[in-house]
C-alpha cells in the first residue's frame, strides 16, 4: 500500500460466480503491519504482526527453500511481496468463495498444482477464540487457557469450552508494583493499537512499558539477530500457542508483582518435595501446566484448606493448577 492506494484480495461470490463475494484479506497498517481476513464487517482470522522475517502467526512462512518474503515499512509506503528463488516454479495466493486463504504452487517438472498452505486451518485460527488475555493451544484439551495471573471471566462458559469471554486479572495492577511474565512461542496479540519504536532495545522497551501505566505487554518488534526494536500493547487480544519448531514470539505480559513472587516460591517448594499432598487425611494430586510438567507433592500435615504453607487455598493454588481429589486410604 502506498499513500491513498490500498490493494487487497477479495473472494468470488461463488465458485461459479466471479462477482465480489463477502470475504477479503487486507493488511492493517495502523500499528505493526498484519493481515486480517474479513467476512463482511467481522474478522475471521489474522496473520499476526510482521516480525522482521515473516508474519508471526503463519508458521508456514518459516525459511523455505524456494519462497522469500519481503515487507516494506516506510513513511509513505507499506507493502508486502513474495518471490520464488527457483524460476521454474510459480505460486499464487487466492481467497476462496468460502473464506479460505490458499497458497498454491505450480511444479513445472510434474505439471502439478499443489496446495502449499491455507488459513484458517483449525479452531485456534479463529479470531478471538479464547478472548482477551487467553491463549489458544490446539494441542491441549481444553484448548483455551488464561495467562498466569488471570482467570476465566465467565467460568461457566469456560467449563463448556467457550473461551470467547476471555480472562480477567486475579489481582489489579498498581502501576508501580508490577512485573512481567514471559510467554514462549505464541502468536503475539493484535497490533492495531500498539506503539512501536524500531531503534529501542528490549531492556529499554521494558522500562518504557513500566513507566506507562496503560502498557500491558511488550516485545521485540524484530526477531532477527537476537531481536531489536520495541512494541508495546495496551490490550492483549487473540493469542495462539505454537510449538518451539513452529516459531512464534516471546512477549512479556504485565502482571501484579506479588503474583509472580508467589508463583516462584511455589515452584521452589514443589521442586523440593515428594509426590502428593494430604490434607485432613484426604489425598490430592497437584497437576501443573506444561511449564512445570506434571509434578506432585505430599505433605503429611494436618492443616486447613487455607493453609499458609501454600500461601493460597489448597483447592485453587493457581489458575494453571488443578487439584484432583482421591479417596481416603
């Protein structure tokens, strides 16, 4: 897109009707550039922001043998293009009449057209599947989880596997007593309202976020060569968990500092103890999220459910903990 000129993909009305359909795939340039797939006035999918190498929510854009990707981000031009190193190949991106973005490649040697990539491809590609401050993980069950320091806004809907209402903080921020929790390998939040600076370091970005009470998260804007630049969010929307091999980024989300301290203390405690908890003769198995794996602890102590030993009630140690009750022996 150059000034006063914006080009984007639109779908056909039907497979046999080339008139303009309901879907279009369009770059948003209000913050860090990223693409949105629209169904009329509703967002179906977003690509994640450009991170210097690719759009961070599209693992298929990881370095490939044949296809190169380029984003121009200048004062009077924002444009995206791709190229092919092997001139015997051809590639095209289309928007189907059903609202599916598809990349096809033509392989000259076999005279075949191959579907190389498409989106949305699963439930976690749906826009806002797990709401604000929620993360969608297609390899988990249920697929929605809250960031540490948050809990489901509508617990009943959450239990019914409807995460659209998202998550809310368990403790309010104080602005001057906050910390950051680092997420790993996620599609960063939506960037249409972010502030970014391409010359700041990550430590400078952290300090700038701490000084701004409305800043809720920060990260490098460019992941090349160890990372550079700064992007700061004022809201955390529509994140997805990837595996380490798929990529994603590692943003830092603002949380109440004592919540971080309690979590670190609890991790240290759990790591130093055996395998089960026993309260009033009732055994519990403490299942932790994938950050801590499945570790249990056993305390042969008589204590009430609000035990100061664990600092929080035994029945809900943390958002990401589940206590499963077993029968007495």
